[in-house]
């Protein structure tokens, strides 16, 4: 939420019949360990946040056409690509 104020963009905007939702940056706890579980919880928080933003406009994930999702997983424990 701080980033919305800092970078001057709205979390969600309506344009006619469309809602545009801006980026959600939610990661694992900054001071805690990066584990698969903290990554999952960060992703869940981001999706809950999106769900709540959509609900504020009487919409749900059933109304979503596309989601672009970018993830940075740089912890030593991560062995995937």
C-alpha cells in the first residue's frame, strides 16, 4: 500500500465494464527465513489482497480474464528454475 502512495498509482481502476488492478508486491517476511512455506504464504496473501480489491467492486476471480504473475525466488533452499 505504501508503494501506491510512493509511486502514485491506484490499486484498482474501473474503465467502463473493465477493472484494471495494478501490481501487488507481497513477499516473504523481510527479516525471516525464505522457505517454501513463507513463499506460499506470501503468494496466498497476494491473492487474498486481490480477492478483497475485486470484492470492493462487486467482482471476483470468476470475472478475471488474465493475471500476469512474476516471482523472485532467490533463497538457497530453492533448487528449481
